[in-house]
């Protein structure tokens, strides 16, 4: 998925930018999280713009309902991962999984399904 994002956004690439190149480097950027944190981060990435905080992308209540449904569909025993470390106001920290300036991913696998939400952006 990260490789596909790189291909899709290559026209916006900044000359000389560095980032993860291999699945191992991307795996190193991911943290395992629980289902509740996954729902919170899915909601955040669907609702907020990583580049321009405060500009809404989607209704928060609708995003939360969708996130909770995805978590339920995969089951609470699903394995969840993210590169987002902190989404608190003014902190916003993550471990890059792409070569974009901003990226956030939440991915889960359970009940024979895998889902992922990846937001990328440039300023």
C-alpha cells in the first residue's frame, strides 16, 4: 500500500526526499495498538487533515460510526498497527511510512480481512 501511495503521489515528490524503502523499514515504523485506539485513529485520519489541522475532511460523528463498524467487522481480537505516535494538539507525531511530508496509517487484520486507511499530504 505504501508503494502504491508513492507511485500515486510521485508528481508531488520533493527532490532528494528520503523515507522508508523496504517492507522491513515500513514495518519498523509501525506500532501495534488495540481496537479502541484503532477506532480513535481511524476517526482522526478520516476527519482531520494532517497538513492543515482544523480543516475538516468528514463529519466526526459519521467518521466515528464508520471506524467502530470496521473494528467490529474485523473483531476485537484483530491485530491493529499504526505509525501515528501522538495526535494531541500541537504535537502530531508519527514515524513515516512513505516519502511524503505527512502520512498517517492505521491497518488491521482479522477474520480473514485486512483494512488500511492511509492519509498522505504535502504542504
